[in-house]
C-alpha cells in the first residue's frame, strides 16, 4: 500500500493580506507540491488568542490551534522580522500553545523561512525562531530559506526566483520531506 504524501503546514507570522511573508509562504507551498508533498495553512488570524497572561484561563482556541498543528507531518514557519525580532502574533501563539503541551512542536519536523525588503533576509528572526523551536524539542532541519530584496524575489506568477533563496528553499524542503519519510 502506498504511503500518503507528507503534509506540510505553513504558519505565517504576518497576518497582513499581501505581505511579503505571505507571498513567500505561497511560493514555498508551490515548491512543496512540486516536490511531492501536500500543503495546508495554519492561519493565526483565525484563532482568537488574547495576549498571553499566566492568570488567564486557557482559551479553547489554543487546543484548536494545537490540533491543527498536529495534523501535519511538518511545519514551515514563515516570519517577518519586526525591529529585529519575532512578530507578537507568532510569539503569542507559541507561548499559549506551549503552556498546554509541546506535542505539536517536540519531535515534529520544522523548517524556517523569512522574507525582508532589505538585504538581510530575516536572519535575526530566523535565529530567534530556531532558538525557541529547538528549546521546545522541534526536529529542525538545518537549511533555512532567508530571502532579502523582496521587491524582486518573486515572478509574476508568485514563484520564488531570487537566489540563493530559491535554492535554499529547495534544500530545506528536501531535507524536511526526507526526514518525514525516514520517521514513517
């Protein structure tokens, strides 16, 4: 019996419609499909998560988000860089979900990507996401897809064409699919 293709979830730290990181997420989804995987989105904008506060009762949306994340074999976190750091919506989701459990992170295959208008390609936010995911036990692949110069990074059809970002994305996706297949 043939195994089902690996399912990769895309969690974007930018909620703004048309953001460059949303564009990167869509372009990476195309690459995953071309590589034989299936994709789905984890839209943080659809979960009503108040700012994390330890005195608050855990909102039911937290468990819904965890369940959605667990439905994938791997997750690619695509994040903008806000003042050299994580966007609050991404950090808030990690903080809420990790207080309930870490099964949606620990041992799951993860990749990291970022897109910026400037030349630095989100390296600072990718380091922070890497640190947090590793601390929570993620099986993080070594290749990361940082993309600078976002204004020229995509073609008219939304494909990632900037180098070395496109090659790094292919490498990251290949590593993820290979690792997922080896765990089955």
